[in-house]
């Protein structure tokens, strides 16, 4: 498997493989017409994986995890792909939001939420992006106002919220003080998704699915203990989630099925395409890119296993994997023609879903900016909002619009 497993890891892999072999018939079959039944089956499967120790591999033992390293996490992902069974349903919760609560949550929050999250009993969603706050996440306008009794009242809108339609809870970034610079007046909250005043509307994608949603908050009451990481510390808390988001996408890329071997095998079945020099050149180019990503990923993994935190160059893995997979989709569509997009085709979902992945987890332009500034030492982008209270920024924007 290229990872150069140590004897302990060889043993661990064998154990994981044996469990998956024994239980793979209990995994849910491919998604049918009934979305709700499929989600239910995926939650039950997540519960089985968690009970077997194959979810939350890097979570601390005292919080229900296995206390193992990122290499063991990747081994589990590789073996799940090998067994041909689905991974956990709540990748966002277990991979990103749980670790945020572990890092910043109170003891009560950890006790209350982490167990049901890990076992799929309560699915979570990430309520960060808004119509005017995606790449510029610190510009969120959803507003939480403190009440005399210590509770909060939340109003505003979120968008692109994956899994909100079946989530029990969401982790939400809101503005609690507009009179300080934009990164300072933010607070993170746990939101029960069935609270009065919440409206969830599905957004249908070109791939045919409706995985994400718009979520509206109309004077929603939140208890005082809904705050995660302290009032006004929302930006620091959000950065933890974003770091885990990059890692989840980066370390998960092998499990996403974007593998050079798979594309090469598909092209090889077409007798004309496999002899066409232009097809061979394009395939060669994207295979080289995916191979480079794979070994860069292993380098990142070694650094993580030794307790180091990967630098901004980790964003390159996401940019390159998604680019190469989009190029592969284009190549396969050129070879197979319209059949590639037929509903029955194994490629239809990948080809239609991938362009959206350019935005998820940091857009390509933003990641390239970060790499340019922090890895290559290029001059930073001009920051016109530095040190200015958020309320004045909005007033200036409005005045600018009025003047034009
Ligand atoms: C599949 C998918 C799932 C998602 N799930 C969630 C979720 O569960 N929860 C959640 O909160 N969000 C989610 N998102 C939202 C995602 O985080 C945002 O799409 C992302 O942050 C980009 O924001 P935006 O779409 O508003 O684009 P914008 O920020 O409006 O950007 C539009 C374009 O302008 C470019 N751009 C913006 N600023 C700059 C700049 N300074 N320099 C150069 N170019 C720039 C961008 O690169 C992009 O091409 C999801 C997105 C996708 C695609």
C-alpha cells in the first residue's frame, strides 16, 4: 500500500481488514430512491464502525476514540475503500467539528455531544458560509444578541450547509460584537437544528443530489451554554475547524477514489483511445500529478505522525487532486462521449460533482494566494479592512454603493 507500514501497523491493518471482511455484508447497499432510508442505514453502519474502533481513530481514548495517529486513520480509510464499503456518514462531524469541540469545548459539551456524534446517533452540520461570507469567512453577518438572562437570540442566513436537512446539531459562527474589527467580534455556538425559528431549504446540484442547504434563523433562542470556546473567540475556534477541514480533505483524498490506476483502467478498455498518442499524453500528465500528490500526502502524514502541524503547502494537495480529477473527468468524457454522463455511468457523478469541489474547503484562488504569500514569500494582498470596526466596514460599503 506504499505506506511502508511498521510491524505494528502491518498488524493493525490486518486487524482492520479482518473486521471489514467479516462485517462487509452488513454495510448499506448503494443509494436507492429512498434518501431517508439510505441516511438511516449509513448512520447505523457508522455506529458499527465506531463500536469496532474504526471511527474517531485519532480521537482521545477518554472521549470514545482510539488515541491512535493519522497513519492509522489513513490505514482505516484505505481498507474501507479496499473492502468496497461506505465510510462513516458524518465525516464533517467526526473529522472537523468533533475535533473543534475536543479542542475548545467545555467538559459538559464533550460529555453530551461527542459520543452520539461518533456513533452516528446525532449527525452534525457546519454553519459557517453565508451568501456574503465564503472565502472571506470573517465577514459573517448572522447576529447573536445576548439577553438579560444569559441566553442569546440568533438571526441571519447560512448557505451551502451540507447535511443540514438531517442534522441534529450545527456548529455556527455568528457576530456577537459589530463594534470591533471583523475577526474579533465573532463567537461559535452549538445550535439544535430543530429549534423554533430555523428554516432549512435544500439546494439541488447539477449532479442531481441535494446534499446542501440554505438555513434561515429567525430570532432563534440559544442557551448560555451553547457558546464554544468563549464569547469573542469565534475566529480562533473557526481556524481549528478549518485546519481539520484541510486535513480531512487532504488525508481523505485516496478514499475519494481519485486514483490514477482507476482512470488508466477505464481508458485501457477503449481500444482506440488507448493507442491515441494525445489521450496517452493527457493520461500521463494527470497520473504524474496524482502520484506527486500521493507522495506529498505521505510526507504530510509523516510530519503529522511526528507531532508537527503541516504548513500552508498542505493546500496544494487539495488544489492538485481536484484539478487532476477534473482533467481526468474531461478526458474520460472525451473518450466515452455522452455515455460518460449517462445516469448509469460510473463517471457521471464524479464529472458533475467535481467542479463544486473547487470551492469546498477553500477555493483554488484562495489556496494559491496563501501558498504564494506564506510559502513563496510573495507580497500579501492589500487588506483594506484591517483594524476597522465591522459596523463601519458595512457602512462604508453601503455608502460606496449609494455613491455609484
Ligand atoms: C460541495 C460543497 C460543500 C460545502 N459544504 C459547506 C458546509 O457544510 N458548511 C459551510 O459552511 N460551507 C460549505 N461550503 C461552502 C464553501 O466553504 C464555500 O463555497 C467557500 O468558502 C467559497 O465561498 P463562496 O462559495 O461564497 O465563494 P466566494 O468567496 O464568493 O468566491 C467566489 C470566487 O471568487 C474568488 N475569490 C474570492 N476572494 C478572492 C480573493 N481574495 N482573491 C482571489 N480570488 C478570490 C474565489 O476563489 C471564487 O472563485 C461548501 C461548498 C461546496 C462546494
